[in-house]
C-alpha cells in the first residue's frame, strides 16, 4: 500500500494505492481516475515514458472558451489508464 501525502490540517485531499492480486486487476477499460497534476501536467508527462508508461493523449486544452485547464491520458506500467489535470 502506498499513500499520497497531503496536508489534512489545511483541508487537502489524499489517497492511497493498493496492490492485492486477489481483488484488483489492471485494466484499460475500468474506472478512470483523474489526478491533480498542478502546477503543470507537462512536468509529469515528461517523466512518463522514462518510467515505463505510455502517453495515450498528450496535454490537451479542455475548452477554448472556458478556463477549465488541461488534461492528458497515460497508461502506467501495470496497464491502467490514468488521467491528469492541471490549470496550466
């Protein structure tokens, strides 16, 4: 089990990842989680392939008209899809 560190006193949100082959199997068709990749998701995208992952969709603006930021889609080394979001 791994934890995403966060500042609970400041009202921040955290999470955890768990490896348990009895209950979970990697999937490209399962739930898609979005991770906050502030300040700029490109910083993370620049590290994906060197870490063994795959960029499925590069940094993409969500809306030209609204200030909704950017998103990208990656596949991790276990085969899970993960979406990233940042405002820059």
